[in-house]
C-alpha cells in the first residue's frame, strides 16, 4: 500500500534486520570514523571474534591504505552471501523503522530508517534537487568506494538525512506511538555507543510520515521560510555519510548508462538506505571537524600560513582564528580580513594549497574530538588545528543560497555518536 503513496525523495525500503545473533557484536560504528586510530578497530575485531557482525561486511577507512582493498572487498561480499544463505536476516518488505538512540551523554536521538530516491539527489553541485549534499565532495574518495559497492550484494548505511522541521511534526510524535509498533531490536551498542531500539512502523504511520513530509515540500512555504523565491525546493540535507551516498549515486548512474533499456523506476540500485533525522532534534549537536597535518615540517607550514592571506598575524583577534598544537607548543594564528564566511573554509583553502605545493610531503586528516586532535598534533612531524563549530541553524539556509559548504565543515556529535551499521538492504 505505501509504495502507492506520493513519496518525495524519502520512502520505505525492503529492509533486512539481523536475527538470532549477538546484536552488540553485530552493530559497529561507521567505517569513516577513527581513521587515524587503528587500535580502535583492532579492539572491535577482538571483541567480535567469530560472531556474525556487520564489521565483516565493511572496510574501515583506516585500513584502505594497506593495499588489501580488493581482497577485503571480495571477502566482505562473500560474507554477505553467506549471511543471506544462512537465513541470518529477517525480511521486512516496504518497511520503515522508527529508531530511538540513547547516546552516551544521556540524550535521545530519534530517526526513521528508509531509503532515498537517488534521482532526487546530487553531490556535484550542478543541480538543485530535493536532496542536497551539505559539504563539498572529495571526488577522489568515490572510486575506491565504488569498487566496494559495485559487486556487493547488500548495503549497510551510516547516512543521516536531515529535514528542517522546527515544529517537530514528522518524527518526534512516533515516541508516543510505539505500542502500536512491533519491536525489532533493543540492545546496548559497543564502545560507548549508547543504546538503540527499533520499531516497525505500521502502514497508517507511514502514511502520516508521507503526508507530513509533503506538507514541508510546499514551494510557497519554502520560499517564505528561506527567503528563496523562485528557487527549487530543498527538502532534505545530507547530514552525515555524503560520500557513501555519492558512491551509491555514481554506481546507479554507471549501471543506468550500461543498461539503458531496463526499467529503472523500481530497480534496487536507484535507492539507498538512510536514516531520516530532524535537524532540530535536541540531541543533534554540531561539532567541528578538526585538522591534523601528518609527516610535515610544522614550522614551515606555520610560516607559509602566516604569509598565505593578507594581514595574517600571530595571536587571536578579529577575523578567523586557528588554534594550533604541535610538538613545541601551541598558539593562535588569525586571518584578519578573510574572504571565506567560515573559518574552516579559510583553513582548508590554505591546506589544499600547501598539499599541492609539497606533494608527497605529508597529508591532512579530518579528526573528530579536541582531545584526539591535541594528542595527534603533539606527535613529532605533526600539527593539529582546532576549529570552531558551525551553528546548525545556518545549515539549510547556507546550502540553499551558497551551495555545498567546504568539505568536512561539521560533524553531528562525537565519533561514538555516529550511526552504527545495523539494518541491511539488497541492492542486486
């Protein structure tokens, strides 16, 4: 019934939920977390052991540079088929799952797991569709991910899709309707991940979600709300996992070009699994994503930064200020008259220039958490930069009027608060 509803961009999906296994060992954090901390993933592997786990179907990015990607991808795909053959999953057709995630800080995050129509999403910034990337996409990160997804039987997802719903109409009311739903899972997550509970929405509840989202999709309301007359409606913003969603879109377009004769309206490749969250959920806190430059000459880097922008000086002041940490101490550098609206844009512009000027002489990584940035920045040959957090109220308006923000501008919470892999979906 719900597949006949007028869904716009976000819709139900044929979901797979693991059953008869240790769920704490099954569910692991997003693959793009702890990218400079291999010990985290070694600890996770030791905890899981031989138990069934989503970890065995993903490739943590921290290991992608070790040269085993093809072998690891094949092993992950074999594991997907093995789990399907063993009947590990319960099939939930045309489903949406209401998720309550109690974070380690005691706050509750609510969401709805479903899928997005990739025809309504663009990550290149060349179109203005219903679903838009919030940050610039690092195109070089797409091909390696495509090689993993291209032959995969299943998809797991850490994508968090945001809707701007200040009146809390679309998702939050489901908290009071769980007695009408079927409980699917309820367990503690590993590694300080908190607790998660999932319920299967009824057909009537899915109809309500569809109607409420369509009300937000009104062009006149959109134009008034964002001072955006005659601009296409943006109903959803990708809050987390943009590169994973971009990979799904790239694979879909690749297959569509290879077989244009197929009916792609209902093809699994046209859709990607996501969790829908409200931008105004009280648990969603925008955290800065800091920078650490590895294996470089910190003194040379600081000197070049001081001369890259006009009127840049040591110490804090008016403009964009970057706090840095390295082996010999820490301090501030201020860009007094920046062209960029955000501090992260000014710093990233310089780091891109510096990397191009000194190829092969170090690299930058994007780090969640001030403590980790300080720890890594103090190591010999490294330098860390701490950045201020962006206000989440700026997100939709900024993307609508200015396009995608600089890559890795913000993070929604600490690494252990990210979405954990749990549900799956067949994409072949």
